[in-house]
């Protein structure tokens, strides 16, 4: 996730605080130390083939904490120095942050697109729940190399159809801990209709026209029921969770999710305390990182998290 040319009304550097990096980012001496480590001692990296100008572009990643770190983007090129010796020059063009989820997510119907600033986004469906979502792609340089080898649109579509796993994490701008929905009320708890909906979704993906019609009818009925309930009930008691994309091709979501696991972690460079949470967002499992200063309330398993975050991650190759 790079910091420049981010086409979104929310300043991208605000998300640095989710990993305890906002103050370090403004300190030239401290950030240069971390970026040098990422440049010359990365934990993993991606590179392109040499271009016509002799440049090899790289994207290098360095962990600085438990599951998160920084990346640098640039290129290296061999040239002769004044003594006529071959030396390699490294140029850093940009840098950003990344975070990993607790586990990979199985996906289907993946589609990759780029915005006007050449930032990549993956649009896909959670294979388990059927929820559609998008995220900012961190390993876009690796994907570029794959796309260069594809000869036509059919090969591109085949490549994207074969994408089956991604790893994502949400960088939270802020959040609030809420009480769970009262599940003593059968209407607010899981029911057989949810399993039926999943079964129909599976059949619809396989091309079953009747399943598609049934899903559309169920959606219309659910919408009508929600409209009626919202006339007399509070929004947060009607919705157990939601996952709403705020701006297309941004990866920024407003969420309401159940907390299923809580970890307290520290950014060793800044000393700031963070939470790493596993969430259930309408049956989609996700990981969220949030600065403890930006969370109202104390996260406990079974409670809910409401807030805004940036979903970013990698496509497993």
C-alpha cells in the first residue's frame, strides 16, 4: 500500500496509525532507518525482468512487528563508476505499509482492475459466505509479471478464474466496541433460511436459473422485512453486521462485525500498543489492526466492532 496518489477523500497516511507508524512516518531519521532495512534486508520481495533501460523494478517487504511492516518500491540498475567498475545503483521511488491476516481466505470469481494511478484492486467473492468484497493489492508487481506472459483476453480470464486464495487484513482508522445482538430472540439468531441461501448461492454459481430466481425473491423479501423493522427498531439491533464499501476502488469499508479473537501487540519501533482482531463480518472471516488509542471500549470475544478501515492484502500465487 503506497502513500502517494491515493484517490480517496480520506488521507491514506491516517491509516499508518493503525500499525503505530504515524509518528515515525513524520520522523525522517527513524523512517529512513526502517526503509533501509526493507531495501537491503527484506523478508520477502518481488522483482520484474530487466527492462530496455536495464532497470529491474522491485517491491521489498520488511516485518517490523507481529504480522505487519513496511515495503519499498523502486528499481536497481548496474552502471559503471568513475573507476570503470560495475556497481549496482538502488533507487527507492515510494514506500508504504502492509499487514497480514491470520489465515488465507478461499475466493471465487476474482477480477483484477487498476485505477488511473496504476494501483491494483481485486474484486472477488468469499467462497464460504458468497459475500463480495474488494481489496488493495500489495503484490501487484508480481502480478504484472504474470500478465506480461498472457497472450489474449481468454488467457487473462483463465488466470483470474484460477485465483482461489487471498490473504487480507483491514487497517482500521477508528472503531467502537458494541454489545452483541440479543441472540435469545430467534429472529435475531441464525436460522435455516441462511443455510438455504448458501445452498442456492452455490447452485446459482453453477448456472442454476431457478436458484438465481429464488435468491432474487429472497432478497426482495428480506429488504421488505428490514424496511418494516427499521421503522420501529434501532439500526444496530436490526443488523448483526455489515460490510459496506464506501468508495469503489479504494478498499475502504465501513464495518459492523463480531469479534472472535483478540490479541494485544506492540509496534517495537514506536512502542505503541495495537489490537489485532479476528472478525466475523456477515460470515466472512477477516483480520483487523487498530491502534488502542483509536478504539473506544475494550474488545472482548463476542462483542462487536464498528468502524472504518482499509482492506489490503495479497493474492496467493
